[in-house]
C-alpha cells in the first residue's frame, strides 16, 4: 500500500518513507509528492532524505 492509500484509510499513523536518495531523483518532484501526501494525510507525512555519494 502506498502512502497516499494509507493516508486515505488511516487517521493516526505517521507516513514515513524509507531513505530517499535525492541524487537519483528530481528533488523538486520528490518535495511536490511529499507535499501532496502531507496534505492528504493532514500533516502526518515524513521523509528521510539523503544525498548521493560515491563509494571510494
């Protein structure tokens, strides 16, 4: 079940992503999606963001 579906079916649980690597995704699109889910869930959405880094 995706976060939007969980937001629709629940009232109290927090909706958290696993780590979102902003280097592999468009950061603006990620924040737009989070904002949408946050509105649908009445402020229960959370994100854990990380930046991409190369292993040395």
